[in-house]
């Protein structure tokens, strides 16, 4: 049964094929949003690659959420449990992606999705959550700090001619 917040329904996706058309549209919008921030363009077969990545993720310990408003998709988020037994004794929750369409922002949906994901992490015995955010995405960085996420590492790049 999907969780309802105001007029939004948050549902857990267990059958990616059934919801793929809606999800891939939202993922495409997320990539378009990131293009000016990162300068990274998608491969021609990105949809196929993204589906394969999500399918593999859902075979493990993963959570995929799709949000609808009046039956139409307006947001998605996905997260998974990540282990690194070769180097460190760690088991963390990693929030892979979250995207909310502009018309659905500012209505508490971000907090509702984050609460759901963090609750899922806790139910798995996870004591630390991590995520990545584009350095140029100042708005997102501010929101994550406000939610208690602190910088852990930095990744640098240099464009070579």
C-alpha cells in the first residue's frame, strides 16, 4: 500500500519493467538538470545502461521509490546498501539518486522521501548514510547540509585539452 503525503503517493517499486517508462522519463530529466552542472553528456544507449544498473541494484539490498500525484509520476529516489569488505569494515546506506519535478518541489516531498529512505536504512541495521552531489549544485548541497549530511570526501577533476 503506497504511503500518502498530502496528494502524493509514495510507492516502492519492485517490478521495474512495469514502471520503467515513467521512471526513465524522470531519470532523463535528472540528467538534463545535471548537464550544465557537470558538463557530462549521456551515451546514446544510456536508457538501456540505466535499466541494467537499476535491475542489478534491485537484485540486492535496494530501495526504489516512485512518487505519483493524481496518478502521474513526479519524483523518484533510489538507494542501496553498500559493503566494502576488502578495505574497510563498513556497511553503509548509499542514496543514489533523488529527483523531484519542479512543480512538485516545496511541498515536503523531499523530506518524506528522505525519511522513508533513512528509515529503510535503519531497518537494515545501517548506521551511516552517504550520497554524492554535484559540486556546482549549490542548492542541493545546502539542502543536504540542512538535513545533517556533512562533507566526507571531495572528488576533483581537471579538463585536459
